[in-house]
C-alpha cells in the first residue's frame, strides 16, 4: 500500500468543476482535512480557475490537476449532464495515465468521487487496487426537469447509468439523513440489494472571536463604499446562494416586501435609502457568466426587485470573495436560506459559525442543522412565514442571543476538525478492507 508516512494514504479526488459552490466547498474541506490527518492528497478536476476558487485550493497542502478541459461543457446549452460525464471520465483516464507513468509508488489507495458516479467503474477498471468512495450530495436524476419527450428519452439511460455506477462504489456516503432517505427511495435497485450509505455531514471553519470582531470593525474600510453606505441604512438581512432557480431566492425578496408592508412602509419610502429604520437585503452568491441559468436568473431577480418597488432596499453581490462573505456575515442581522428540500446546505452552518441566526425552510438538510427557536427559525416556504421570523429578529438582543447559541451549536456538531476525523476513519477503514470483501459492496459505517 502506497503511503506518505506510517499511517498516511495516497488519496485522489475527482470533481467535475472546482468552482465556488457548496459541493466544491465540501471537497476542498475534505482534501484539506485529509492532508491535516497526514495523507497525501491530489485533486483532479475538469475545470479550475485560480482566480475563481476557494483559497484552500492554493494553500491547503494538496495539488490540483486538470484534464478533459478541452471537451465542451454543453452542446448549444444542452446535454450538460452527458458532457459532465464525459469530462469526468477523461479525468479518470488521466489519473490512470499518470499512475502508469509514475509506477507503483504513484498508486492511490483511495479515490474519492462526488457528483458524477460514472467515473467509479472506470477507476475500478483502470486502477483495480484503489478503493472507491462516492460522496452523493443528492441524486442527480432528481435535479433536472423532464418537460418533453425528447428530454425523457435523453435522461433515461443517464438515470439508469447513475444508479448502476453509484452502486459500483466500495463505499457510499451522503451528506444528511434526509439525503439517505431520498437515496433509498430513488435508487430502489440498490436499496433492494441492501446498499445503505453512511452519513458524513459537511462542515465549516469556526472563525475565532477576534476574526469576527475584526470583520465588523473593517466593514467601512474594506467594503465597497456604496455597499457600506447601503448596509448602514438599516437592519440587514443576507441571502447567500448560487444564482439558480432551484434556490428560491425570490422568496427572500417577497419576504422583505411582506415585512415592509407590515411595518407600514410604502413603495415610495422603500426607495429612500436614508431611512435608517427600514430592513434591507443583500443577495450574494455564486455566479458564473458561462452558465446561462446564472445570467438569466440574476436578471429575473433584478426585475422582481423592481416590480416589488424594492430597488432602494436590495443589493446584489454576485461572485463575491471569501473576505466579502466574512464582511457581509459580520454586517447582517440574520441569514435567509430559501431553498426547499435542500439535501443539506452549507450556508446555514457558515452563518451560525459567524454568530448569525438563520431563517430557513422547514424541509431537507436545514432541519438537521438549524435548531428551531434557538439557533434560528424553520419556516414554511412562504413570504408571510419568513417575514414573521424576520420581524422577531429585528430585535437586536433577540438576534444576538440566538447568534451565540447558533455558534456554539455549530462548533459542537459541524466543525471541520470533527468532519476530518470522521472522514479519516472512513478512508482508513475502506483502505484496510480485503479485496475479496469489496466486490459489489457499498457499506455504511454508522
């Protein structure tokens, strides 16, 4: 078994696009923590932009390699899933080629794939000595619409391939108990075989109190002057999500509108940014101009803001940096998390780690991460329900008390250190399995 030290393993990650989303945050955290545990880690991806990435991809102690970038991401805006499959297969072939050139010492003990399971049988064919771990954020077949017969025909083989290749992994992990339940309902063939994935919750760094104080003190000096002036104008709520329709960001706009109506603020007054009492909203998130949906949805949200008369009370911050995220969390009263049936959701953890309560939909992963009434509020996905929670958090003392509880909760349950130890245990156990015990088996470790 190849290893970098007495207990370390050689581990490779395969990830389709190393950008700035929640899935990318998880694999970057996983790689960083495995390095800390003494493993040699390499990250392989079909796309990586050093100017649009998490800082740990440059400072986390692991190398990033790209392959398959020449293959298109889509064909005239379509067939994104198929193109992602091909690009990731090319990445797997590249890893095998590097292994061939490097000899036995370059062999990997464990190869971790996420999002695209089709690489699993390719890895097992080309690198049979490596154990495979597949991290299922959520079944991909549930994340697409089938609005036409042609789309149904296109998706049918991909859906079948997803289930078969997911089941080929030596170990399957999911990000929440909610996702594990959906996994069983979706992949019925695997459930019939007794395949039960383990649960490994994502994690976030717990910023020290000194860092939080520094961020709050640096708001005016580091933030764009116009945005800093906007934030000073009233109680700030913050939405952080990728600009995708499934994230339901329009709910945050509608909730703000409802809250202002309850406070008796007219649409005319909504444009008066000098009103220090008015609540306001910053909508920040991952934005990739290469993706048509990102461009279209941001335009739709801007139009909705105008239709609701909220131009003076809403600001959009696409493609923000890690530092901007820190500053915005320091500036806000609470975070609005609007996706429904989200398989987990890293943003609520980041908010609570920064001492900010969360208002989230009462479904999916947030029901496992946000403790209702103490670390935030779990609401029905309506403007009225969100506005009621926001109204409670207008009170600074209430929000501050919830923020303290939320931070302690995340520190105890969702720190990166706890995540790293759990993942380290998984990969050691997986690497130690006898080869004959692994054939066709995906096991859960409870």
